[in-house]
């Protein structure tokens, strides 16, 4: 709980102006008691554009700021959403910490997109800085707040678990044909490849499903990690050349690739001493209608499953209909013709709306979010254990002190 008095409306500042910032703006249309009043990014034109968009959507008035310090010092923001690339997040948090400790502004909270950091050490420093600055903190893992996940978990734990026992296996798979921006494809900037980028979703939503409502997330103790990574598509000469042409010379998969496929198995122990498992698969080599998220929860006498592409709404467009490429039907859309699924509310289905609603209400009223930087640290620890396992070709047993300084192979300096 925070000592700050409740606010009628939370004023949010965005740090970052990429694809995810626009997704958050769309989600915030469904959130009460908040305004987006500031935005900072390194590119002036982009921050001006996002500020104008927020104002036009009725979320503002929103102002573009020339620095993080200026945005905090203005007194116009109560909370910051860190949405900038992975390699900038620790420096962003250091700037927030420095400005708040200098007594500027009235900031009370900070939220950060997934993953919290590129290494366990960086993640722990993010948590330390937020705590030392006296800020409430939230970890923006949208899949935990997916409407299907929240509803499915509530039903399973209320109806099935009391008589049949706790669930023992959560499966999570997320696949698409590749990220939007060049930095995702560069190991040193992103912190890895698809395992870092997408399995951060999978392991945390699975851990959430396996955790009893009301129990702390760390009630599940990580025991071991086993993983395999591979380059299936984007190192093939044709696709490596295509990727370089589209993303720029810095993205050179013929010389410096990151993995485009990852499989991981995590073993944990629940409070009753029983083993439970997370089975996760992620890929940038999936070519289907678009982004596909598949989730399962299995227990002694029950199961739950969800697939994002099994939507209620579908459209068929014949080959006689032309048009430009787009993502107006589903994220990471790969076609404009044929029978296509349509996610009529992507922000809601993927969890962004309820995620933002939850963070706003917690920060506004002084409650602790169900996802904090502590959970972000735990996620990075799971990811590093999986990367280490893939590197050495063996199961990694936890706790493992060498993970504190571990850097995945693809993220190490050349």
C-alpha cells in the first residue's frame, strides 16, 4: 500500500513512441479515471505524433516533452509507462530515480513493459531503483490480463480445483512471422531472440494460471529449466537477405543471428510440495493468418484451452478483391485474402485494456498491482535459466548463482 492519498484521475506519461505505445493508447480508451498527459521519446517527430494522437483520441490533452526530467519536473504526470526498447530501460529508470530523488515533480508510480530487463542483474537494479525512489511499480505483462485468461482461471480454481486438486501443467505457445522493429532482431539490444521477446509472455501467464488466487506468485518455487533454441527460417539465405533489406544493414542474420524458435520446460513446486510444470514454445517462423497465442491448463479432472485465432468473427475475401497490406484484421497479419480471423477487440483479447485498467486503479488508489517489478525479476530469472540450459545442453537446477551475471550467447559482444 502507498502512503499517497487517492487521486480522482491518474495522469500518465509515456516513455516511448513505437508500436506498443499506440497499442496502449488504444487500450486506454476503455479505462476510466486516467489521462495521458505526457510523452517522451528520443525522436522529436515521433513524440509529437504520439502526443497529438493521444489528444485527438480524447485521452489528453497530451504534451510532448524534450526529456524524461522535463516531463517529471512539469508536475503534469503521476505515473510513467516505460515502453522504450529493452536496451534503454535501465538508463530510463536511472533517470527517473535521479529526478525523483532530486525532489522534482509529484511522481508516485512507474510501470514497465515486458521483459523488465535483459539480464537478472539489470532486472534487480530496476526493482532497487523503483523502491529507493519510493515509487509503486507494475510489470506490464498483458497476457495475464487477457479476458480469456482471467475468466478461465477464475472458473477452474472456483469450480474444479476444490474437489479435484490443483492444476499440474500449463502450456503456452506464442508464434508469429517476426517483430516490427529492427532492434528486436539484434541480440545485444533486445537481450536475446524469440526466447527473450516472446517466452517472457508464456512463462508468466503459465505461472499465473498455476498460482492459486490470493497466493503470492513466489509460492511456486522454481526447481529446474530445460530449453532448446534453433534457427529455422531467418538464417536461410533468401530470408536473411530479405530481412536485411527490410530492417537495415545492422540486422544481418547471415553473420549475427538470434534464435527464431525456442522450446522450454520449467519445473516448479507448489505450496503442497507437488511438482508442476510449464511447457512453452515460441517462434518467429510461424506463417499463418497472424499472431497465434495458444494456452492450456491441465489438472486431475479438468482442462482449459484458448487459441487467439479461433475468433468468433471471420471474413472471406476473394482473389478478385485487391488492396494494400495491413494489420486491420489481426496483429502480425500475413494475408489480405481468403478466410481470415478477425479480433474485433485486440486490446481486450490480448489483455492490454484490463492491464491498464488494473494499473491505473492500483496506482490511483495506492494498492499493489498483481504484477510488479518483483514478478519482472522472476521472469528474467526463468528466461536466463532457459538460455543457460540451451547453451550447455543440460537441465539447469535452481537456485543457480551464476544466473545473476549470465548473458545469453546471442546477446554477448562480438
